[in-house]
């Protein structure tokens, strides 16, 4: 008998007999509907409490804010999406206060060392955020691959305030995750961190040292 | 030759709980490290649950886990089907040795020389690192705490914070000796140098091995909780990702995950959520530019299906490995994780390890508790840990062959003296006449009472019996 069958058979022929299935009432996860303003405040408070930054922007000036953020950090380049409107807008703007713009349009194998060693910052879109925990929802794809939000030391994420959900529970239901998930989905709630050395927090241990949210209201 | 014989492993002798606990108690540094860390974690947990109806949330957590366990075989099949559709290959292992061999075979088929690992307690349980090394495959831990513990050739002392028993000075010395990092007390500097060393390793590793926090049957999704990003690196950068997990980790849907996630991170470290919640549902698609080409899931039984047979012990399988029971355990806080000598230390280890290694090996574990009940009160999925400890204590001394043993090594701690005393106690209490006679005689002859009572009186004065029994006094008061 295969190990699979052995295990399944043992579980099926349980000596204690059939187990009763309890009711699961998820209503405790449903929070009162927070207004947009409350969601924004909560999101900001949560993400700042874990060393993230939120910059309030409008459709017209987010690029100015981005340029500032990159310049104060001395970023030499910025990895941008190729298709997404964020990437297009940046390329079309032709601004001279932005660093060199890079596009992730080749398989990682052909430029891994460069991505790991030379890229200073990246900008990605999000599929919304979660106010209660201060989380960004990302579904990486071929336009914004998985490593874009992980390898560069500074990750900048664009979030529309109108896409802020109250809880994770609400977000996954509103976006109908049960219907199918992408190869990789992420909740990101701050920069990479560790407290493994004597409970002392240190940032950027493997992923970005900084997480910057441009919140478009 | 049995393949198991290849696996010599690296066991600390679990039976040596008492001497190790003694050593730890007399080591002020260990006590201080654990004390301050656990105090911090306890208060952070409390704050993180503010504004939540914690009792109702814990009820939901318990029900979600119970529901999953009630449908376990069906869910495992559904998970397998969905993962397979998504392009993830599923393997089944009856025990840790078989799981190790599955990982080895995948590595060999890819001609892999190096494996980078994200944190996985199941792989600790399997002793995968040592096994792979024996097979000529380098296995490197990438979680900073695990990396430190591995450099020191030790085992984790806490399931969430593996290197909590070490302080900065020791870690700096270790990194200096093993990797040439400059000596420093600057945690940022030490972390940054580990980042550099490990990035090199991520780029060159052939295979990434990770654990799984929740496996979702409905969508075929493997969920991983972490703060560092090493888990994402491990599951994204190498061409092949192997996830290993216990068979109990499967849940029906993402909705269940939302409940358990809300409980897990708050209970574990007092975080509302971890930095990364990584949900993997397939290998890299043709049009994608990164991610592993191959993803495998190894479902490990290793004693879990035996626990599953018993209504009471089954509760152990609800565990979501948050570590809150350790953080709140007065014994754990004083002796530290290594005293237990087991993969899972603390209260959860006490109820889990006897099943995984047998009561003959783990017989001291259920007794290493004051039964204060703190663990049961904080457990996010309401596992009645104290009740289970009592049950395992019984099994460990119980030689009654009429009741078939549920736990391997049942009766291993049996001392005829202890069993006889309890038998006598039961007999005396079952009859009022004998009880009166017995307690009366004990009071009368109390001068004969020994002033030493084994290890109990090493640090305490022996209790003295009263001159009169409670019953006699009540009688005198006319009540
Ligand atoms: S037994 Fe409960 S408290 Fe302990 S690790 Fe498991 S889930 Fe957490």
C-alpha cells in the first residue's frame, strides 16, 4: 500500500468514530463599517507603527512626491512596471528629477545579479489595502514580477484610498479569492524585519529596508 | 539494508530533562534572556488583541480547526487535487525518514548541491538538515535566528524565536568565528552582514525548502507567515521549491485562513500581522519572469494519524504553532527551550512530543508542568493543554493492559511505588470508614512523618500534618 493510502485509510477508519463538524460563525471578524477617513487613519497608524511610511498624494502630484522620496535617498535607479499605468506615466513624463528607470522585462535568470546588487528602488501597484492591519495586497504577475517588491532596498507601493478594505476577511470576499488565486499573492505590512538578535528590531534583513506607500486620495 | 539506518540524526537525549533543567535554572543568563523576552511577548499579545472580542475569536479559531480535522481525509484529497491542477506536485510521507527521502530524491533528480531553507518546524522534526548533509547536499538555514542556531550547531530554543537563548555578544562572537564578520554590538550591522552572506546563498541555491502555515484545499494555496522575507526568497529565487508540512495543516478555504491568521500572529509575537503573508498557488507560468519552475508539497504524517484516533488527544492537532503557550509558561520561562531536548519545547511540546517520539522517550515531558493552566487560557484555538497533560501523565505511569495504549511508550514512566500509592489513595477515598481511620491514624502518628520527601524537600520544608483532621475539628465545632 502506498504511503498516501496508508495515511488516508488510517484517517478514514478512525477508532473514535466520525467527528462532528462544528458550526463556524465568522461574524466576529466583521468590523463595523469604518468610513473611508477612519480606514485611512487606521491604515496609516498601523503601517507607521511598523516603520513604514505613508505619503498622501493626489493624481496630479504623486510623481513629485516620488521624485522627492527617491532623491532624499540618493536612489540611482527605479524599477518600474512595463505595462501598468504607473510605469507608462513615469516613462511618458520624461522628467529629469527622476533617476534612471528600469524595466523587469526579462526572465530573472538573465539579470539576477544585477537585480540583487544594483537596483536601488522599485515601484509597484497594489490591489488595495487592509486598514485594520495596515497591509498592502499584491498579486505579482509578468508585468510586476514577484521579486520586484522583495529585492530592492526601497519598495514604493501605490495605493488608492478608495481601495482600502477594513479587514482581510472583507478584502478576500469583496475580491472573490475563493474563485481562484494567482501563482503568488501577498500581503505586505511594512519593511522586512527581524528581532532574532536579542529582541532588537532591525530592518531590511532580507527584503526591503523601507516600505513607502503613496496613497492616492 | 533499511534506508532508515542512513539517518543517524542528531538527537539530544530527551530523557535528560531534569539535569538540563537544573543547569538552565542555575544559568542566570538564560533565565534573564527568557524572562525579559517572554515578558515583552506577553504584554504585546495583550495589546494586539485590544478591540477584539477575544473569547469569541478563540471560539471561532477552535471551531475552524475542529471542522478541518473532522473532514481531514477529504480535505487532504481535495488539496491534492487542487494543487495538482495548479501544477504543484504532492507527496505523502508516513514518517520523517520517508519525508527526508522524498526531499532527497527531488534534489537528486535536479542534481542539486545546495538547499536554502525557510523556517520549518516540520523539517526540524524530520531532522532534514543532517540527513541532507549525510547525502552530500548542503542545507543552509536562512531565517536569521535559524542561521545563528545552525552556525552554533545547536537546535532552536523557541519555535518562533530560535536564537532567543543567545545575546548580542555571543552572536557577534559566533558570526566572527564562523563567517569573519567584525565583532560588534550593533545589531543593525550584524543583521546587514548576515543579509549579504545569505543573499549570495539565495542566488546560488538549487532548491528552496520551506514550511507551510496553512494549506488551503479550495484554492490549492500554501500560506506562509514571516517577517524577514527569507521565506519569500526561499520560495521564489531557487528553481525548485519544496514545501513540507504536517497533514493537519489543511483548512477548507481562505476564509478559514482569515480567522486563523488574525489569531496566529497576535498570539505569537503580538503583531497584528506579520510583514509578509505569502500565498503560493503554483509554479512560475510560461509568461512569468520569476518564481520556481517546480513546486512540491510533502505531506508528513509522523504520528499524527495515531493521535487522530483518540477523541481527547486529537485536540493536539488543532495547534497552529503560535508559541503563546510557551511565552506564558512559568516552567518554560525558567528553564528555556533546550532543557526539553525536543523539537517542540514548552507546553505544546509536552503534549505533542510524546506522540511523535513515544512516551518512553518523552516520559518526563507531561510532568514538567505545574498545571497552572496559563497555556490553556492563552491558546488561540483553545486546546485544553492542562487536561491533556494530566491524561498523558496517567498514560505514562499507567500499566493497565486492559486499556490499549494510544500513545507509544504508554506506561514507560510507571513506577510500581507511584502506581501503588495512587491505588491505595483511591481505595481509601472510596470508603468513608477506611478514610476516617486512615486520616485519624495519620494525625495520631504524625511525629513519625519523615522530614524529607524526596526531591520535593530539596528546596522546601516538608508540610506537617495537623494534630486533628478537618473532620474531627468540624465535629468538635458541632457542625
Ligand atoms: S498549543 Fe495553542 S498556544 Fe501552544 S503553540 Fe499550539 S496553538 Fe499556540
